[in-house]
């Protein structure tokens, strides 16, 4: 557990705002994660509590 926490502290140095993401494939939509996080924080909700309409606000349209 101690090694896990040490690694988390190292990881924190790379992400100042504490947001971590996993690379996605080209088939998946891109999400404006920082905006989504700020919205959730300002509205005191968790991302999994967003309605589909709220979540859709943070999807970046794919250029065609």
C-alpha cells in the first residue's frame, strides 16, 4: 500500500488538477473532461449522476 501511495504522489506531479484519463480509440467520442469536472464540482454532483442531456454538453463533435 505504501508503494501505491508513493506512485500516486509521483503521478500527481504530472497532473496539476488531479484529472487522469485513459487513451481512447478513434471510435469513441472525445469528452471535455476538465469542463465536465468543473461543472460537477460547481453543481455538487458526481459525473455518474449527470443526465444524458447534461453529459452531451461535454462531447466534442467529430470533424467530418
